[in-house]
C-alpha cells in the first residue's frame, strides 16, 4: 500500500484531540515495530465516512458494526476489537448503549421509573437517533425491543452529541448513546447534565478497527499479532 492513511474518527471530539493523537502515536509505534509503514499523523479530512472507509489506502481506521452489516464488510478487513472496560457500560470487547431521558421527566414518572420496564419508560416518547445504520444509536435498541414502534416519533440528528442536545432541549425525549460517547458527553457536553440513564442496551461487540481489503494477508497478520501483544486489541477480526 503506497502512502497509507489512518483515522480514528468515532470518538475524536474536539475536546479530546490531544488524547486521540496520543492514542494514534501508541498504535503507530506498535505497527512500525512490526514492520508496517504506518503514517506519522492521523487524517482528519475524511469527508463522508462511508466513502472514506472504502478507500484502498486506509491502513487503519475505526467503524461501526451497523455499516459493516450494510455492505462495508466487503471492502475492509477487521483488524480486531478494542477494549471498553475503562468506561461504565463496557466489558472487554463488548459495549452497551446508555438509554437517556431528561432528568426532570424521569423524576415525574408515575409509577416511579425504578418500577417500570425500559419499554414502559420510553413508550410513546420521541426518539432521537444519529443514523438508522448505527448499531449503538439505533439498531441495538431496535433489536432489544424487537421494534421501534414503541416511539411516537423518530428524529434523525446526524450524531450522538446532537441526539443528546435534542433530548436536553426538549426536541426529543429519548436517545441511545454508546457508553464511550456517553462518558465523553458527561465530561465535555453541558447538555448531558440534564439527562439521566434509564437503561442499557444488551452487550454487543464494540466498534472494530479496520484496514482496507488491499492490505495484504502478511501485513494484516503482522498488525493483528503486534496489536494483540500490545493489548491495543483484545480479539482479532
């Protein structure tokens, strides 16, 4: 692969760019130690992610299992699964989504929310979601509930942070946010203070690291072995 590129767009909030850069430096150095020509810096001019993920020069990136099940898997190799154990709702390679509502609405529920099932708490509410192919923001809840018909309205927002703001502002009533994004929101998004978690989705594999299908098998094997040894990934693809 000539002039390979890398991106870590899924949790790269403006407030944590330095941490994302440091994460890439650690990954880059592991890859270089395995003889992989990893780029010096991350690419942030990704444009449309659905096009970016399919680029033949992508050496390392992170995606969601929703797009993977929607055709992306034909264009990439899964390198492995990262660890979510450092955030509430994560356990090894598995993650959950926090189901969130406005704090004041939950406190006014009759009977109290603590005595209601998740389905009862969110029934007839307006649902904000980032994208219909998002595992954490849409598909996980759809699978857990068997249907999203419990909601009175579905409101697309384009992003987890926008969904949090939509619920906090009263434009929507419920959203599902993956546990790492929720942890980031509690640190960096003021609107998160107005929300409370009313449940978790079932555990599922977290967002996988991927490489282009053009990455040769020897390089892919070397990447997996090095990242497993360094505990950057917990399970290979």
